């Protein structure tokens, strides 16, 4: 079983009122990297098709200057959001989260960590990257989708899906069916589904370790394998 997770938008949890992010990477500092062109073209590029083609090589990109800055009033949490968005890097996570992840086998194949510095903070934090499963791999005929003014709709093929999202950008996934080859993963990212899926045993471990800023979506998308 899997559940989708998200983070809080509440100032009482994240400290800031923007409801979006706690940390930022300054452009002028990122530009100090000698390979900034590659960073810009791959990590700051929002062409999802380009990303899917290159995602397996992203962990090999060298980033020597990578320092984040807490926004004024922002709180440190175990899971944090940041700006600008680096495609594929979903969150910044604490050492507590990393220690929990490393207790599980067969998990590292789908993610990697990039240690960062947070200005004025000694504790270790990491950019967390998760490989994304392309939406073309969804079994559409067995999945379920929802449009607010139409209710549940049936989509049978990837081509029908592309046509539908062209008409309705806010198409909501209610059930996603994937191949069983992904069923051993503890963390799953699917193109089109905004939030990550975590296996119940990993989610339990993170909860037992009092991971802060971790919210389980009670009405999230169902994920099953066939």
C-alpha cells in the first residue's frame, strides 16, 4: 500500500506566509558554477520531455556552489520546499530523513541525494531527487481520472490522455495503475501526479521518527500495480 505525501503551507509549521517554500538558492551564487549552462539547461528547464530523457544523468552533474538561504522567519523542518525549483529534486531533507531512508533495501536505485549548505546552519541537509516514471507507462484503461465539472472520466490510452490534458489542464488522477516492476520501490514519482507516493512501511518509519513537515494526503490518488 502507498500514500501520497505533501508538505504544510501553515506559517505555524514552516514559519513563512507564502505557503510555498522556506529556502531559496540565489541566482548569482548558482552562476558561480563553471557548468552553470548545464545546470540551467537541465535543472532549471521545465521541458518535461527533455528532463525524462536526461534524468538518469542528473546525479552526475557537478554543482560546486550550492548554498541555500532560509527566508526571513522560515523554520527548519525535516522536509522543506525551496525556490527556484530544480526539476526532479522534490524536497530538501534533513539527516534524520536520510538515516530513515537508509534503513530500507532496494530504495537507492530510484533516488539520489546532493548535500547542500544552508547559510548559518551547521546541520546536514540534502537535495532529494527521485526518478520520475513517465506517464506513458500508466495503464490508462485500469486507472481513474476526475474533472470537477464532469466527474469521473474514462481514459483508455496515452494518446487519449494527452488529448484530455490539452483540453483540461486540471485533470485529477484518482487511481494510477503501474506495472508490477515498480512494486518494490519505496518512493514513487509519476509524471502528472504532483505528490510523491511513499510505501506504508517507509511512511510508518518516518512518522515514528517524528519527521516534521510531513503530511499524508488522506484523499490522495490510489496507486496499485498490475
